[in-house]
């Protein structure tokens, strides 16, 4: 089983989501199933089928979150080595072709959110930057082709 590293904030957020699904989520699905049952013949009841499908999807999501918890390890940001890119690093990179600069935070798969500029350590860019130091040039295969990024800064 692979270990999933995350921040305390990410861990707490995941834990809250799991608790919400296990309590309110399950209650809501049970109510929907009960209401659909009251409407008569289950063999031709689309609402009942939809409610049962929703229950299956909810349980699948709960299972996935529990699996993420079982392999989760909280990383203390204060103990990180800023001489190279690691998980939880903020990395400013410069595209060598167009000179655009962007800063990303390298996070676990469960915390990734491109709108917040948090990229997964398992993504092509995350993997390509891992272990690099300031001044290094990473050659990363992206869907748009091979792109070269220069590491400009590493911070927390």
C-alpha cells in the first residue's frame, strides 16, 4: 500500500468530509430510499432505483476516503528540506519557452486543487519537479509535449 503524505489541514478537511458522509450523507440516502419505497411497486420505481444508486455511490466514496486515511501520514512543514523540491514545497517555476512564471504547492493526491495552485505529487509536473533544486531545469512530458521548467524558488 502506498503512503499518502498530507498537511494537517488536508487531513482535518478529509476527516470532516468523511464524518459528514457517514452521518448526514447516510441519513439523507436512507430517507430518500424510505420515501421512494412508500410510492409503491419497487420493480417500476425509478426514484427507488436512483436512491439505491446514490447509496452505492455514497458508500464507494466513504470507502475511498477510509482507504486514504489508512495510508495517510501527516508531514510537519517545519521539518522539510528547502534545498530541493519535496511534498508540501511551494515551487516557483519558469517555462523556458515563454518565460512565464508560476508557483505551485506540491501536495498529496487528495489535496490537489489546480484553482488553488496545488498540484499532486503524482501528476507529471509534480513527479518531474520532485528532488530538483533551485536553478535546475526539469524536462517534463505533458499532454502538450515536452516542456522545460527552470526551478526559480523553493519555499514553504
